[in-house]
C-alpha cells in the first residue's frame, strides 16, 4: 500500500538548535516529492520539489534532501518564526498526491 | 499576482444536505486539485481537474464531485453530507498537471456538519 510517513509528529527546539525532519515513502513510480509549510488556519505554503535521489534544495535556514526511500528537511539555527507544521507529499504515476500527517515544529526563543 | 482564493471561508451544514465550495485558481494556472484535511491530519487528495476534465481521483465516494470552468475556476460539490465530512477543504492550483509543477494552495473552507 502506498504510504507517506513523517517523523517525529512533534518537535520542540530551542532557538538556534538545528535538527532534521524525516519523510519516508513507499509509493511506486515516484515522480516528485514536495515539502510544504502550514501555519494554523492557513493553506500549505510550497517550499521545495525534489525529483531524484541525491537531489538537494535550499532556502534560507531550510535544506531538503532526497534518497530512494526518504527525504529529510534540515533546519539550521531555527528562529521562532519557523514554528509551523511541515508537510511532505509525493506524486506518483497514478496521478495522485499523497501527503503525510506532518511534523509540528515549535521553536522556543 | 492573485493567489488561490476559496469561498466561503466557513460553512455549517446538517447531515443529508448538499454543499458547493468554490475556488479561483492562481492567474495562469490551468489545473486545480481539491483536498480534504481533517484536524491533525495531512491533506487527502480528492480529485484534480485539468482543462475542465477530471484528471485523477483519490479514494472518495461518488457523492464528491467537481467541475472546472473555462476560466479554470472550480467547484467541489458534496451530496448527502455525513458527520465525517467535517473538515478543512483545500483547493490548489498549478501551471500544469503532474508532479513537474508545484501546487499553490488557498486557505481553505472550514466545513462543519451538525
């Protein structure tokens, strides 16, 4: 069964304390993996798309990487404004998008 | 550049009723996807429309149906509402279908079923 699993479910970090979020997937025929940020009461905001193993993308304090079975979102020296839920989604050959349940990140000043 | 807009923002219905949710896609985007997001969960793919035709569907019953108009705006219709349909309904648009283009989301319609 196609599946996207994110871990941890929740993460609390001190400001400046770097960490990584994980997204593992079991879909066949992966055509793209997406990272989104979602603030309370808002729709998801696009961060990155990754297409092939070994690919990396960066934006400010965030860096996304992709292997054949999982993706990591690395957060370097986070700030309180990075607090949000981070969602991972995969798109595969069945024309379907699968989202994980997200990691809720809280950055404490 | 206008982003994705959805209406209404909140809606309260009772079981058995029907509801129509509306979405205006981002300028230049011809593809619209709809998602259901329950509290504390990730969005679940309902279906996608590309050039007024359904272009992929998730595991939702036929009482969930949609339309896309020539201006690429879209509607989601849900018949015979059930309590479990209470959720945030998200619309996302993209330049083209498939995984080659990112999807840009609206802020959703919060639907509550009593």
